[in-house]
C-alpha cells in the first residue's frame, strides 16, 4: 500500500496534516478545532455545539439552502460534530472536488452571519434534541453521570447544554465565543486519500489564512472525581445504572491497557459481563463497559439496564467480576482473544479513509505525533496477564461513583452502598431538591449527605 504522511504548520498556527493513499479515488477531510463542551463558559453551556449548528445556517455569500445543496452536489458525505474536547467539520468527496470542499468549509467557519431568524429556529431544534435525550433513559444517564462524577467542571456539562443556556444565547455571544476560541493554534486541517500534501497546504493557506493567531482559551485544570451514589427516581419500566471509576488520560499509553481490559470485562459479546449477566442469568438485555479518555483525565464505566428488582444483584455481579480479576487475574485465552479483537478492529479501520483522517487529527491533538496502526498493535500485543490484573486492582482501589435512573427503593439504595464499598449508609431525601434526587459523597472520613 503506497502511503505517506506529512505535516506543515502555517504562519497563523494552523496545522495541516495529510496521509496520501494512492489507491483511493476520494479524500476525507476534516477541519478540527480543539474546543469542545468542556470549554463552554459558565452560563453558556452548550455554546460549542450551538455554534457548530449555526455555522451551516448561512454566510455572506451562501444561504443555508445553498450550503446544503453544494454539499449534496459534490456527491459525497459531509457532517459536523461536537465532543467534550473538539469540534469537527468533515466531508468525504472525490479528489477533484477537494478545492471546492475546502473553500466551502472555510466559508462557513470564517463568514457565517448568525442570522437572528435562523438563530431562533435553531434554539428550538436543540431544545427538541434535549427533550429527545431526556426521553431516552439509556442516553440520558450518560449525560447526567459526568455532572456527578466531575462536579463544577467543564467535563460535567452536557454537550447539548441546558434549555436555559441555549435559550439565552445571542448572535453577539456566539461571535465573541468564536473570536476567542477559533484561533490558529487550536485548528487542524487533516486529510486522508489520494491527495498531494503541498496542494492541501496551498488550499488551506488560501482559504484559512484569515484565521487569527493565538493560543485560544486556557482550559481549567483536571477535575477531581467524586466518589458516591446519586439516585434519579423516574417512573419507567427498567432501572438504569452507570458505575464509573478511574481511567488514564488520552495521552497515556496505559489507555491501551484499558482498551484490552474493556474488551475482556464488558466491551464485547464474549466478555465476562455479557456472558455472565445476560447470557447465563438473563438479568439484563443491555450490559457493557466503556472507556472515556480526555486530555487530562479519564473514566472507566459500566452501564446496565434491568428490571428494578434485579438492580442490586446486577451491580453485585459487576463488582464481583472486577474483584475476581483483581484477585485471580484472567486466563491466557481471554487476553489472546481480546488482543485479536482489537487488532482486527484496528486493521479493518485502516480500510476506511474517514477513520484514517480521524486518527491523523487525534494523534496530533493528544500526542503531537503520529502512531501507525502497527505502532498501536505492537503496544497492545506487549500487554501481559499481570497488566490486566493490575488494572482491575487500580479501578477497585480508587473507588466508584454510582448513578441510577428508575424506580429504586430505599432498601436497594442501602444495599448498593454496601456492594460498592461504602459502610454504614446514612441518607435522607433532600427536601430542597424539587426533582427529589438523593445523593451522597464519600469525604474520606465517612459519608456526607448533600
């Protein structure tokens, strides 16, 4: 396979990355901004995501409809997304349309008008998106867990924001946030496909040279996780939970250890949790583990949904599997299977140029260097049985936060305390909380009721 990777930094700080794939007829390109929901100012939660939406609503030379038509006429795929730490505008087009797509993406980033009528309509769209998530408990619990685990920090915010923060946004606040945030050193243009690097550099310079220099806003220090339990009573058929604990940062090689551990514990159909809780006992339809890695922190989590009467049993089984690995480790065949699983996923992703473009950008954002697929595979294959055992020990020793959503009774709450390691549970309902949410935290000297 004929490939080459190159990097150029423009005078205004914009980084241009490319991976040439001579076999491809298309190009995947993304304009990445290292700004996400964790960077939203207090009171303006959701502004990064709202801004991403508004950039498609018209520029000085194109209406929203004309933008949509031009994307469609290129015959490829285009989209945008906002995460906790990045915003990305991306497209896949034929190589002869590269200039057109760079010009169009640059136009929406540099020349959007933030028309008040479009602004008002988009507020309603995002409010409906918020309502949709709240109506989906399996999604909603992932939105609320960070607010308990990382309180009073940017990572605790929903990417969507709140109804109050969205409705309060103005064209002036969007423009100011964009001016402060979309700075040269925060922006990466990444492309993979049949592309000449120097041509991409010339296009980027031509269309994005007006991006101002500067470092952009400085992020808050890493959050401090809170250990405890929070209960969201809700009249639904199932009880949902997330049990979360420590994971390394996106910059750490240890995140690969957690990727392997995740496959073994709950990240695949043959995983311990899936087989024990769903296949063997039939206690849950949906049970899985996951990892979240950020610039300066991380989280390892387990999600499950089950009949309310079974929630304590399911959580007990989850903790028991962690304890089993921490004490006795795993079998050689489990490690071999997990490594093969990840190796296959990595190599298959190499056949997708969108995945290759994304890898270019994320390696630059978090590592400031490029790791090939084989670099990653070599690191994964070096992971040992003892490494997996130590991960389980680390997760258990650092403690958990548990959040539940559904019809949970008081006895179950006390049982959950004992299961995840709290002693002598003491709790009460906070009468000042109109949503009747019960929650506690471990202060290091005992349980404190908030």
